[in-house]
C-alpha cells in the first residue's frame, strides 16, 4: 500500500470532484463488497464528569452543558442494549466511557473487563473507547476479548492544541501504539467542522497513513455543536468537503472501513448517498451516539434499502492467543 504524504494527499483531494469520486469508487469496488454497509452501535457506559477539556464535548467537566455526571452502567443494562443492537443488525458494539484514561489498577477498569467478556459471548465485535491506556491495560483488554479500540486523532497535530489542552497529540499516539502492540485493531479518525482548515484534515489523514499496521476503521465525524461548549456556534461543514475527505481517505487507506459517524443528522439523504458512493462503508446505527442525536433505525433502514445497500454479516472472530 502506498504511504501517502501531504503533497500526494492534496493532489488527490484537489482534483476535479467527479474525477476524485470515480477513482475512490474504483478502489472501493476492488477491495470491498460493493453493496454492503457495516452497522455499528455505540453506547455510553459512563456519561459526564470527564476531566478533559475537549472543546467539542458536552461530557467535559470544564463546561456547563447541563449534562449530569453518571456512574458506570450496570452490566444487565449494557447487555440489554447490546442484544437489541445485535437483533437490529449491528455486528460491532462499541462502549465509551467519559474518562481521561484507565490503568490496570483501577477498580472501574476491572468492571469494564467483566462487561467486555459478557458482551463478547454474544458473538459481536467488541470495541471500547476509554481514553488513555497503559500497555498493560491494553493487553488485558485484548485478553478479555476487545477486538478494536477507538481513539481518534480528532484533527491535525498543529491544530490539536486549539481543541484540547489537558493532554497532547503525542499522548494519543502513545495509546494507539499500546493498542497495536497488544494485538487490537485501531479505530481512529477525526472530527471535522471544529474551525480547522481543509489542510488540517489532510494533515490528520497523513498521520493515519503512517500507522503500521494501518487503522482497521476510520470514523469521519462531523461536529455536532453542543450547547455550553466552546464550539457550540460552529456552522456545518460543506457537504462537498465531507465527500472529498471520504473519497481521499478511501484512496489513501483502501483496506480500512471508512465510517460515516457523528453528524449524520445534519446531512441530507442525498449527501449521505454521495458519501457511500465515495467509499464510506460503515455507519454508527441507533438513535444516539454517546450524547448526540443520530438518525433513527427506521430512517437508516429506509435509506439503505433505497440505495440498494445490504448489511454486512458478522464474520468469525479471531481466537485470542
């Protein structure tokens, strides 16, 4: 796979729109079943009270967003949601907790491990996003049955300090490295519409292209402005910029699932169709993503059916050695 740098990514991104889409579609068809979309469900298992100051997040304790701090959800509630998600067609169940991070010594981490083992028995892919990890915590997550860890870069290294000051871009990379060394796949993308430039988005993609192994999935999130956060007044991203970024990501990372993630409620059906054509082949599915609204299950089913897109069937999970 070619290792794209910023210059080659810009050359892809800035070419005529339809030329870019056709190239991305060809690469997509060469590497993936053409008419399938993977459905993933994301559940917040611990909401609010996070010590981080991420400018986009309603769960940060630094901002007055009206969100109540909650404790870790009980196992039976999590399993109930996972079973419902599986019945609705989801093959991956992702659990997120509003923490700066966890270590193997935390009692809350042991509770998460128990939850992972229980969800894994359903036969779904298990993904978690818990913030920063120590190498040992990453190893234990893998041993418990986690197949993927979500840890987004959010934006470019240069723009990152404008969004978060309580940890660094290098902290993100260190956790991603620990995840890869533990044998989990990496789900890593970013958020667009936070005031960054189009060049910042390509710089983020350039970093993703340096991962070895490459990320298994790349979520493209459009900012959902949350009241009380510093970014609450940000306007929507132009749909053609979104499609260009998805197409460029598909060309640069042909084997990665490109996930159309948060912000789909701000996209028209036609806009989402263009994203699928450009190479997106996964969505977060369900009425809510952590604390943000998401298109309803029935609306998504209707759109996929109208586009002639089927649902990816679950694959046999790789045994943990």
